[in-house]
C-alpha cells in the first residue's frame, strides 16, 4: 500500500488535533459553515489558459501597479513571480520535450495570486487586524493604515502570497484583494474581465464549485460550452465558448486545502508540479485555535508550568540559604 504525501500530512494534522483537543477533525462541510453565503471567487482552469498574460496586464491597470522588469535590458513588464509590484503572475511548467499542453512530459500554465482562504492564516496571524475577511463576500482585504509592518501575515500564509515593499521608505504589504474596489461598484475582478478564454472565471464560489465538478465529469476530447468572464451573468459577462475537454487531474485544488479557498483550480498536470503546495484539509488558523484551547482549557497547563518554575527557582535558591 502506498501513502501519498497529502494523506500523510492529513494524518499528522488529524492526529495533532485529536491529541491536543480530544476532538476529531471536522468534516469538509465545515468549509461551508465558515464561508459567507455570498462568497465570491475565481475558478482558474489551467487547461483553458493560453498564457497570453492579459490577466496580468489588466491586474496592473486596475490596481495602478508599476510595471516590473526582471533584467536590466528589458523594457516590457515581465515579472518572474509575485512581488510588491505584481499581484498576479502567470507561470509555466515545462518538463521533457515540452511540446504537449497540459501533460507531463509537456507544459502547462498556472496563475498565482491570493487564494482568499475560507479560514485565512494571514488574518489569524495579524496582531492588529490589518488583514480582514469580509463577512459578506469572503474577500481577504488589507488595511495599510492599521498595518504595523510585522510581516506575520507573510510568514503565516501557506501559499507564500503577501509581499513586502522592501524598497519603499513607508513599506506596506501587497497582495490581491480580488479587486474589491471594482466589486464595490458592481464589477468583477479585472483579470477575469480580461481573460479571453474563460480560464479565469469570476463568480459566486458555490456556482464555481458546481462548474468545476461539471468539468471534472467531462469526457476528454469532447466539445463542451465553457462560460467566459462571469459565471453569474451581470457585470463583465462574456459569453460561452466551445472547447475540447482536457484530461483533468481528478482533483479540485482549493476545495479542501487548509479548510478551503475561494480561488479554485483545475489542471491537466498534478498541482505540485505547478508549484502549488500540498496542504492539510484543516486550516492552520483552526489548528492553532484548537491547540491554544487545549493548552489553556481550565488554565491547568499554565498553572502546572508556573508551579514547576516556582519550584525550580526555589531549588536554585537553596544553596545560597
Ligand atoms: S492565500 Fe495567504 S494571503 Fe491569501 S487569504 Fe490565504 S493566507 Fe491570506
Ligand atoms: S482579482 Fe484583481 S487584484 Fe486579484 S489577481 Fe485578479 S485583477 Fe489582480
Ligand atoms: S488572460 Fe486568461 S488565458 Fe490569458 S494568461 Fe490570463 S488566465 Fe491565461
């Protein structure tokens, strides 16, 4: 019998929670309890992505971000990764001959930005509530006025998303906020508006989840209609496009990872090859809450530790007496 690393991680976390709290890991349904009913997000389908980077350009424009050059002689915006100037990046996986799309050996694209976690570690770690999760649409926002620059959110994020403006005299944290300023005006995220193929699709998370499951059930090689821009209709609505269904990895990334995320991903190549981390189903925030609860429950452990320290201090004093 083989044990996958993901299952191994799940086992460790489940064991830790059980040992510390005496309670089993809750079912995946916990995700739905924590997520607001009107939560919105993005479904990124790597098999529809053509690597055009229109989403990156639209993101820069909508969020008034500087262009970024990765070398001294480069004149185009060409960030290699997320940074304090780049909220969204398209990366390419390539292996072997690099000829066939969405296969290994072959190549595939992946879009990286904030996952808008259902139970975000960055929010849990921030000591001054500069990171907050909207109780209405679940978007994880950042308030630079409240931020004290401790960078705990950077350390806590399991997806390595928040970046710090090291080159600024008044640095702030930088991360995708799902274009909250556009949502407030009834719009949708700029990256989804700009995506020509529907690879980046905006909408209510519950509807995106149904659409993702539909895709996982498609017969590879058969043509189906895929919605473009906004699955819910209304602002930014594109149309439907007919595409040949790819052979998907039978997994929806973000459905369970760290308690679920509002950005969901489908791919033809295993997610770890695209640089996405293998994570437990339970959120780190819930895990630390559980452990703290177990430690401080009834103040038994702190009292025992304090008594031990007093005993040791007295013992040390004895020779002097
Ligand atoms: S991906 Fe990172 S920055 Fe984004 S909500 Fe989750 S923990 Fe926070
Ligand atoms: S939602 Fe907005 S900020 Fe986030 S990646 Fe898309 S365009 Fe950029
Ligand atoms: S705009 Fe759409 S197709 Fe183009 S790189 Fe971005 S996600 Fe891929």
